[in-house]
C-alpha cells in the first residue's frame, strides 16, 4: 500500500471521528487546566465564570430530552405492534434487573477484596466537622417504590414535564391526652409522612404515557399514519439539533470539569484518604464495561464488542462530563442510529426506559459505599447482611431517578436496611462529583448494550413485521395500479378497433400531440406521438 493512500486513510479516519477527538481533548484540557488553576486560588466569582459555558452546554442538552423522549417513544412504539411492544418491555426490564444485580454483586466482591475503609481515614475526614444528627431513619425503600408507582401514573401529563412526586417526613406537634397525669396534655413531636411535588421532569410517567399512546396509535393503521409521520419528523429534527450542539462539547466539557476541580475544598486530603475507595469503584466500573459487558455482547450477538464500544466513546465522554444519563440521551440516540446500526425501532424504545430504570453503575456504587462505611466503623457483616446489601442496592437503584448524585440518597436506604451508621454517608459527598461521573458511564453503556442485545433477541419478530409491512405495501401498490389501469371486463370479446379508439381517447386527454394509431400483427397497439416538432416517436401500449 502506497504512503499516499495510508495518509489519505488516516485523514479520512480523523475527519470521521473529529468530534470524538476534540471532545476527548476537552476532557484532558479541563483536567490539566483545573489542576493548574488551583494553585492560583480563584475566588467564587471566577469559578462561576469558568463554569458558565459548561452550564449553558448542559442546559442545551437537557432542553432536548423531553421532546426527544416523546417523539422517539411514540414513533418507535407505533412502528411495532402491541404484542411486540410487550415482549420488548419484558426483555428489557429483565435484562436491566439482571445486570444491576450483577453490578451490586461485583461491588461487594471488590470492596471485600480491596478493603478501602479504615478507621484512620474516618478520623482524618471528620476532623473539624460538627457531628450532626441525620434524618436517614426516615428514608426507606418502601417510600421509594410507592413514589415509583405514583410517578408511573401522574395526575397531569403536563405537570409531569416539570414536577415529580416524592415522600417527605415533616415534624408535627401532636397533643397527647393522658388520664394518668391528671388530665395534663403533653405536646409530642412526631414525624408525619406526606406526599409532595418537587422540581424535576417525571420521565417515567411520560415514558409510560408515550408507550401506551404510541402502541394504540400504531393499531389505527392508515388513520394514525399522519401522526406517526409527524413524530418521526420531530425525532429527526431534534437529532439534527443535537448534532449541532455537540460541536460545542469541547468547550462545555472542559468548563464543567475545570469548575468541579476548582470548587472542591481540600482536594489533596480527600484524595489521600478516599483514594482507595475511588479506585475500588472505578475498577468495578471498568471491569464491568471492558470485560463482563463486552463478553455478554459477544455471547448473545456474536459480533465484535470492541467496535461497538468504540462507536459509543462520544456519549461516554458526554456522560462523564454531565454526570447524567438523561442529559446524554440525545447524543446516545444519534450514535446508536448512525454509528452502531441498531434498529431505530428498538433504540427508540429501550434507551428512554433505560435512562430512567437502568442504574448499573449506581448499584455498584451503593454496594461499595455501604460496605466501605461498615469497614470504617469496624463493623463486621455476615453473609446474610451482604446478601441484603446486594438485593437492596439493586432494588433501590431501580427506584432511583435519573439525576446526578441520586446514589447518595440510595446509600441511606441500604445503610438503614443493615443497621449501619447513616450519618457517615456525608463523608462521600467530597468525592461524589468524581465517582458519579464514572458510574454514569456504566449506566449509559448499559442502556446501549441492552438495546443491541434486545434487538438481536427480537430479530425474528422484526423480520416478520418487515415482511408483513412489505406485503401490505405491495398490496397497496397493486390497488393503486388497478385504479389507474382501464378496466376491460371481458378482454377476449373486446373489439380491437374499439379498444384502440378508447386507448387513443385516453391518451389524447393526456397528450394532445398524438396523431395516429394502429394495431400490429401480435395485437399490440402502436401510437405515434409527436413529442417535438422535428421528432416522431412510436410509443407501444
């Protein structure tokens, strides 16, 4: 191969992956410049100005989430029948549960093997802190699942676009009457459970509504075709907007990472005492991504997993910068459709569900964080308690919302289930900004790999639907052709001269330049058409 051709191939690869290269460069630039600027000690206003481009970048991505979820889910579910939609949902949810359980198990095994927690680290981190009571006892997994059901069925679909339901505990003064104390009333403070709304998109409720709406829309056939085409066009337009926004990613990603590094206090102390915990979580994330996840992909699909992984590096970098699977969703859609070649009918279906339900990295982090706190307090755990941590971490990750730092709340639930000190979870706040980014990449990749595997499992149904659609289109074409063809009910009795006369009459209605016609020996009709003043063509009917 000539050197010129090799150079052309290299430049072709660079042009094809230019956005990935400059986005990854933005990550490296943000880390290097953030660490360099820490020595200057910038004030809060300077940090605010540094973070401003990244804030705008994330806001633009989040702006695309709601219209993209609505358009993609309705168009995707309408393109499949109701039975197919049900099968895909069941396969997707079961695979999500299995992978989350596997991540929780992997986290427990790693934290036992590495043992990152030590009492000395806790003493170093708690120096100068005022011990405060925690309200973690009011957090339980039952409220999480009850809120999950309330969010699945929102009261108002428009309210669901900016508010979601959650359970809170409020202190309330209660007067207790006692006859034993001579009728003296006692004022007692009780915690009362109440259901309230908080700011945030109820993605789960919108997903369920769009799935039902799209499935019923697809069952209408030709009547709903116009609406399906509308949402398909909206989906295409949103993805084109996302493509334009992504060219701002180098600046946005560098800005976000720089601001996070500059805003952390006592970075050296935190890293020295919690460095082993970070290593444990990051090791679990990459063991699952590079080995377990790719192995599953190869076993289920028989394809090259590393090519698939490489095509997802762009959303990987974006999810690392934004620390939110939902904010990365527009870029994930574009890469899955354009680079990975996953059937859009499946990716439109699985990715929005996964952005809300699938929390592989969160399950791993919660299990590692829970055992880490037990190790810092030198509290031994039994096999049954380890099993409780794994199951509870999986269940809590399913009930969590797709927002940054949601895992810290889930650790409180798991700590309560095994009676561990919940106030120590505050020690993880100092490094959650970093660990959250790594576990978010696990969540995002889990959605993509699940979509590819579910597509492979659904090949027979998809082929059957394609064959049915092709047969229906062929039938429609035949009907249109029959409507445009002159009908001769008894062709063997038809008079050739009258047939020629009718054909000429029809053709003259279309083209007035027909001058003459005759019937050949084989019964074919020949018509002379004057297309140009100097040309005469013979057209055969």
